[in-house]
């Protein structure tokens, strides 16, 4: 009887061990599956959209290209639309990053956006290279030209010829910064001004008209146009960085709340050594 009872006890203990082993095996299989899912998430394709300022757009394209080369599972779609659209896109969640090339307006500061300054830029006042007599203007003279109060180049030391004013469209970050920094609260851009939809279009318009004046991001300067000095100070990156050149602005990346995940990784890259080296090719780095 005792031997029979002992055999039953051993059998019972073995059954318990097998059950425990089976449960442990299930737990191990579940852990492994979770690990595979985590690995799958790490290699999942991620898309980030940036939208907004056409001034920031070329820089964003270069930064995105460099980031994607190191992060092949991340796709960054860079779109324009103007700074106001960038603010709206970020605030409404249409884009992960809104690009803006001006300070936020008071009405925009309550939208829950986090601002990251990625670069600084100067706005150059440009004329046609054939306007050889003109090398410098004061901010007050630029304001009066754009307000329609000065209409002939001879009034500011140039040739006897009418001034053809070229400006940007409403909602443009470059125009917004120009209006804030040059026009002020009391002066308005004349209705007679020619409106161009981008920095490149302004440059082309001025390059094709000996009597034209326009304003573009310093990053768009080339031999097609001539940047005039403002209050005797050249429109250069060095002078913007030192604060001597007064018509300057920030380049902002805007996110709805603190950036997360791949969006944060991209912004961290932009602010890091490699990203700021790309910024420094045409603009003023912030790091």
C-alpha cells in the first residue's frame, strides 16, 4: 500500500512540474512575441511632414536629405505654402512640423505651439545691378519707397527713373518680417507694388527690371541682383550674426506640444553639429 501511495505522490509531483514548465514556456513565448513587435516598431516606416515658409523650405530639404541618409526608415515630406500656413498646419495637426520665417504673432502664441529656432536669416534689399549709382539706403528710405512716398531713384541718389516696387504675397513670412522690421505699425506697402509669390520670383523680377527694388532672404542672393547696404551695413551673414544688420529674423520649427518620436529625432539632428553645419552654408547657425 505504501509503495502504491508513494508512486501516486511522485506522479502528482511530476504533473505539477510539467504544468509549471508549460506555463513558463507560454510566458517565454509571449515575451518573445512582444520582443518581435518591439523590433518591428523600430524598423517601421515613419513619415514626417513639414509645411510652411518658402524661405525655410530649401534649408529643410537639405536637412531632410541628410537625416534620411542616416535614417532610411524615415521619410520627410517638405512642403511650402508660406509661414502663416505653417503655423496653421502645425496647430491643426496637418503637419508634424510647421516652418515659419518670422516671429509668431500674439494671436498665434495661444495655439499651443512649441517654437524651436533652427537658424537666423537676414532680409536683403536688392536692386538691379544696372542701378550702379545706388549702393546704400537707410531703413527710413526703404520704408518710404515701399509706402509709395519716394517714387523716383533720383530722390535717394540714383538715376532719374521711376522706382518699381516688388513685394511678396500676403501670408509670406518674408513679407511679414519685412513689414515688422522695416514698415512698422504705421506704414503700409503701396498698392502699386508688384506682388511675387516667392523669394526666387522676387529675385527674377528685380533681375529683369533696371528700375526695380525688392527684398529676399540672404540665402537667395546671387549675381543676378545687387544687395544694397542698409544704414551703411552690408547684408551679410556675419553682420546678421553680430547684430549690426538690423533686418533679420528667426527660422522656426513649430510643433503642437513638445516634439516626440521621429519628429524629435529630426529636430535634434537639425540642432546638432551636422545639421547646424548645413545651416551655416547659407544662413546663421544657432548652435
